[in-house]
C-alpha cells in the first residue's frame, strides 16, 4: 500500500478490486483545512473516468498488472488480435477497451499488453509511432509567411495537423501521448 501523497500520473492503483489508471493528480492544501489529493482516474476494465478525493493520510493499493510482450497482428472490425511472442498464444481485445490507442496500432509491431487477473485490459504504446499520410490537401504556393498547419488523415484513421510541406504517402512521426505531429520521416 502506498500513501495517497505518493500517487503519480500514469500509475495503476486498485480501488474496490478494480484497476484504475491515474490520469491527473492535484495536491490541495486549503488554508486551515486538511490537505487532500484529487485524482482523475480511468477504470481499466470499463473505461469510465472519475474524479476522487483522498485525504493525504489515506493509503491505496497499487494494481498488480502483468505486462506481456506481444505482436499486434491485425484488426477485424471491432476486434484487435495480438500474439504472445514467447508462447504464440493469440488474444483478442475489443476496440472499446483499447480506446484511442487503436489509432497508433500498426500490424506486425511489438508492444506491451497489460493483464489484470489474466484478462487483457490495454496496451502500453511506445512514445512515438511512424504513420503514413493517406489524405491531405496540397500545399499552397504563397503560404510561406508563417508556419501553417493543415489537416491530414493517417493510415489508422487518426486526424492530425501537419505542416504545409507534408504530402500524401509521406511518413510522419506522431507523439502517442498528445497525438501531435513531431516530424516527417
């Protein structure tokens, strides 16, 4: 068990026997009241988000998540198929359980799949991924006075803003945390 003042963004904690991912943490010490910790949490099983206040002296359990290295094989409608690289066992995770992570999954890539009590609940993405631009407007010739962004659709369906010089079929590096364009590859 850890004290609530030690909770950090990105941790997995356990409340009512369910795992939650910490999305944001705020420590509040209002005047002559007792200090508290306000956490925005996402349930890793249901996907629902909630905000909970803890007293600073309270304790919570860290969720015991197992991480298994797997290959992402393919998507079949709402199902995403993964294969364990050691045992070759295959599992399926629904798109709703993966959330926005589906926009960063490219077939034949290795990543960590999170399990809670032998049930797959999500994936850990790399910090960046390289995706191909499948649709964007052509660059404007006279628009060089300032850096302008234009909309683009990537191979996974992700929509982002890219600089004017990026064209169809270019490969771009995207930050998986913010979903923003980083560079052309």
